[in-house]
C-alpha cells in the first residue's frame, strides 16, 4: 500500500516538473529513479527493481511525450489519467 501511494505521489511530482520544464525525458527519470530506490530500500530483488524501473520509465516517457504533442487541457489530463490508472493498478 505504501508503494502504491509513493507511485502516485511521484507521478504527480513529475507532472508538476513537466509543467515547469516541458522535458519528457527528465520528468520520466524523476519518476522512475526514486521508485527504484524505494523498491531497493523495501527489500525487493535487484533485477526485479531494475526491470520494474525500466518499465515505469518507458510508460512515463510515453506519457510525457504524448502530453508534449497534445494541446493543453482535457487531452493532456486524459493521458495523465490513463497513465495513472496503468501505473497504479497494472504495474
């Protein structure tokens, strides 16, 4: 449950950074690296943390890349919402 909350919090913080910098790569890194560190602290296996972090980075990068191509407003929020659902419940 704690990791679930941390994932959503990091997604919100990386979205806030995306709004300021408009760089999908940096925002996706800010999302995946702290989650990898938390996963290691929580005692997960190293290979599992690396694979999970790579998957989360790819999902976040695609999300922020799509948001950079779409206009502001409802399309941007719908991409963020779908990403939040994928990150929260699938992975």
